[in-house]
């Protein structure tokens, strides 16, 4: 989960002649060096100046960071601002790019970390540049300009860290509105649609208390701006709904979008729910890596599982296996179970009225 889309706030605009070179560890770095090196993360996009803000982000910092946001990245990292078209024009050839689009609270961060393997692939966890484009879209940005910036942004995010590596991008869930364009721009890209089952999602929101309930309202406000709520409710209706009803509407909006992606892109997308992922991790890793065209060996899968990827909390790193997860959900269900069941039943009626299935097609696993 990530925060709301925000516009970039540059320290200086390109027309203010930001530095075109700088020193990093006593080495002179040129703008061209920055564009050619994947360790320079294209962190923010500023539509006012049509500029990309790069920050030096070595591979080990990617691996330590929960998300590629300022909250998790080193504040003192060297930075450089470059014109978007010039940066994209000088970028090296793209690596294969694949995606994990998700509904939040569904182990997406855990799965993205699987692809952080030198010589194999790099997982990019919620790059903020994509959030900036969503924020620009919601503020009424011109679609053609947004499309060009998105294409160039993907070109920069797709720079390989080493020869032969692929890139797996796990955007923030607010970026799902751009998923159709992202897949359309890269015909060889494939996407996993990862989601939590409705009751699991509602339980996750409830157990997070006020923070979770505020977040789902913030999410729904964004989805309304994106035009993703085709359920016939008025703004007044939303004010009269409980927090978990609002959460359910947001979940249904994501479900509707994912259903459309499956219909549009067919064999290029697969769906997976978090319960299946945590119950069958070995099968899921084997199937997903093969789907991306990046098959993992049995030894690599065994190493990932032995390293505790599915027994640690993806955001805190603390021990958090299937039993601990189940216990946490049982506690939340004991407290909020009646409300969750009533809202899940109500959401089923809403989905039926909209002709929307609560189960996605194109499953990754049978």
C-alpha cells in the first residue's frame, strides 16, 4: 500500500539550470552517466518542468527499502534533475518489463522481493514516478502528454541493472488506472493481478483500525476521480456507508478493473489471490516465473523458501509465518466478524447488480 498520488516538488526546475554533473564518491558523474546507470532511480516526475528527478539508489538500498519512497530511501543520496525527453532519448536498451498489479493487503511486496536476484531480475517496489503521473492525470493533465511521460518513464525504469536481467515492477495500487496503457505500450510485458479475497481484504482493513479505515476512504476518493466506480452510488450514498462498505466498494472497483484487463489482454495476464499464494508458495513461484519467461530453478525456489520469504513480515522483516498470520486474522474476525460478514453479503449483491464476479478468471494456478 502506498500513500496518495502527489506532484513532484523539485528543489529547482530544469529552466533554473540544475547541475548537469556532480561528484559521487569522489568521481565526476555526468548526466549521460546517470541516464545509462540503473542505480540512478527515476524517482519523481514534475510535469510543470517536464523533468525527471533521479536519485542515486544502489541495489542494496532497493533491497532494504520496503517501498521506493522518501520514507524508506536515504535522504542524503545524490540527486539530479534532467529533462524527460533528453533522459529517455539517451537511455540504454530496455530490459524485459513485467508487472505485479495488486489490490493492496495481498502480499505483493513479498512477491516483488522474490525477483530481487542479481543476474536474474530486479523488483521495483512502488516507484513514485508512476504515482506522480496518476496525480497529474487526476488534476486534469493532457492525456497525450501523460502517455508520452508514461512511455518514457517506463523506458527509464526498465534500464537493466546488469546484462540479461529483467525488471519486475510492482506499482502502488493507485497506479492500476494506468495498467491498460502500461500493458499496451509494452506488447511483450506480462502482468500478475494479485489480490486478497474480499473477506480477507475487509479483515485487513478492520485490523488496521482507524488508519485502515481512513486509507480506504482516501482510496475511494481517488477511484471516483479515476472513474472506477460503476456501481450507481452517488456521493451522498458514500457518506452514508460504513468504513467497511467503502472498503468493499473500493475492492469491487479494483475487481472490475482487473476483470477488464483479463478481457483485453488474455494470455498476457494471470490472476492470483493472497490465500492461494501463501498456501501454495512453491507452485506459485514456479508458475509465475515461467509466466514471465524467467523460470526459476528448483534450487532457486528452495533457496527462496528456505530464506524465509514466506515466513517474515514483508514490511518489517519480523517473523510472520502462516500460523501467525492466521492467528492475527482470527483475532480481527472475532472482533469485527459480524460487520465483515454483513458487508461481504452486501458487496455480493452490489457485484451481482453490476454483473461482476467476485472470482477473477485466468488463474495462475488451477
